C-alpha cells in the first residue's frame, strides 16, 4: 500500500486520510485531535465521541442533551451504570 503524508503532522501513513475543514489529507490521530467538520474519504461525516474521544462515522454517534455526541459503546456503558440519558433524534 502506498504511504501518504498528513498535512498536519507531516508523518507518512498507510491509513486512509480524512478531510478536516479545509485540509484534504489528515491522518486519523490529527483528525481526532481537531474534531472539526471531519469527513472520511467516502465523504461521510464523522464525529468525536465526547466520552471515549474516539472518532466515529456520524451514523454511529448519537447526541445526548448534556453530554454531547456519544458512541454506542459509551451509551451502553452509561446505561449499565444505571444512569439515564436524554438522546436527541
């Protein structure tokens, strides 16, 4: 696989590069740190889970009224602790 250079950290990677804001070639680590208008190479929007701080396709993240965007795993973890969430639809 061909290595590509991240526009932010300038490191070579074999991973797929993402579009973040005006940057069209951003590695996963830099995109996670930036977490602004992130889209993958297929054009699908991505969001940062505010609990685990991992990046997920927008279709896999739900918005909670007080906590922000949460992935399914974190939603399940919060529920398993007996806490209730108010998810937006």
